[in-house]
C-alpha cells in the first residue's frame, strides 16, 4: 500500500473555536467540547466536515494528555479550547479517516508538542506540523468502513452487557416480588438475626511490595456486586488476625465507607482464591439454615436498598459510613431457603453468561486494536 506523508497544515485549514464552553447559550446546534458528550449552542460557526482537536491537555497540572479527537459534520459550534481541521482537498483525504488516524496517533504525534506549566497546550502553528500518513482515498474509505464495522460489533456487545446486568434484579423481583412492598408476605427479619458473624475487615493499607496476604478492596467489587479480581494487592497481618480475617466462600462483603454513591456496595466472596482478606468492608457470614448469602447480596444491591443506604449514611460531606449495628437492623424479607437456593443457582448461571460476555468483549477489544494498528501502519491492505 502506497502512502503519503504530509503536515496537517498543508492538508487542512486549521481554525480555532470561538464558543466559550461554559457561557454559550444552548440552542439547536451542536457545540463540540473537549468532553465525550457535546453540548448545544444557539448559533453555529462551521457548516462542513471537520476534525475537532482539543488544544489543551485533558488532565492539566503540568501533565500533557489528550483523551479524544472528534469528527463532526454539518452545522456546529466549536469550543474555544479546540481547533477544527477542515480538509482542503477531499479527493485526497477523508475527514473520517483523519479523525480516526489522529485518535490512534494522538499520544505519539500531538501530546509531545504540548507545552506550558500548569495548563499544557498546543498552538495552531505547532498543530499544523503534525505529520499525517495516509493511503489513497479508496483505501481510506475501506479502512474507515472496516473500523466502523468493528466498532459496531463492540457497541452491540456493550448493549448485551447492559441487558445482562439487569437480569439479576429482574430475576429477584420475579421470584420474590418487590421487597419494598413484600407482596408475597415473606417473613421480615432483622439482618442481624440471620447472621453467624458480622465483623470489620482489616484497615491495614495495601502493601505495594506484594508481601503478605491477598486483600480484596472496594474497587474489586463492582456496582452490581460482581467481583473483579484484577489489580489485587496484599497486606501484612499478624498470625492471629490473619486467621480471623481470612475469607470463606459465601462471605458477604458490605462496603462500609466511601463516597455516598458507593456506600453499601455489596459482593459475595466465591472462594476462587485462597488466603484472602477484605479491606474496609463489613464481613457478614450467615446462618446456613436461615439465609443464603446470594439472596442477601442481591437484596442489598437493589436500587431501593441502595437509596435507603445512602440516606442512612453518616459522615462528612462527600464521605459516608454505615456501621455494623445499622446493618444488623435492616429488615430483610426471608423467603423459604429452598427458593433462595434456586435463586442462587440461576444467579450463578447469569454470572457464567457475564464471564462469557467478558471474554467476548476482550476478544472484540483486541480485534479493534489489531485493526487500528494494521490500518495505520500499512499492514491491512
């Protein structure tokens, strides 16, 4: 595949945006900003295809970075922290190709040109020097189409993931009814009466040298109660505390402190690793003859319970804390244990589906990155 290498300023007219992002009046036109989501404006600056490139670092504080480059078409306004690259000769270069190329190469080609102290940025003149490597227009169109198709597969995968995330709450309501009103009249018992043990996890800080016992932290429990065992760390504990802190399969971990949005986040330890402790959780172990841990975990992760926990939270602004006494007082509808176990089995099937979807998502991500790499390194066509 033959390619050309030309500075961006020779291929495009570069125009700085004129709209103050926070002060522009909303209206019928798109306002392209540095963020992922656009705003609106009551007037437009451009009526064309353009590649919109932020001129300031995404992170600031003396650190150069660039999260995204936007493609935009039609009438739109542009934030004054961005520049629009408008193709001079559309028979030579595709704006869609240019947007994808700059998104792929921004860390290598644009970010190193940023200068400044607290707020690093790039000037229009320096942006104009960025080298653009591109094949023929026909090959650009093929590359864009292939990338769009690969990206569409990822979007479908994400949609399937969102639907799967809703399965467990829907299943809970199907089998037990809405616990907020308890239409099936299940006995309601304070959570503490269902528990064999309820104690606090370790408050020892994670050991960066990777010594000691593996520790499960709040970041390893997702908002839906699933376990993410990536980026595990360790803590060093005395032998007597080590035995007390060791998790067993079926232990429920209840996030006792963090921002109000995360307070009460609840997950169940599945025992897939040995010698694991929990950090900054309340750990609950249930009486096997009364309560199944999966039932309680799913109950605590229902939206109405999360709202209730946020209202219960105590602490300074932006910080929340629920103690074991409050947790034990929570009334829990308790259906027959046989029904709870049947629910747990169906949740396990949903979790297996999530695992398969995660593997599929990783495969699609790898495919997309491979297509990107091959596309912009002359290896694809």
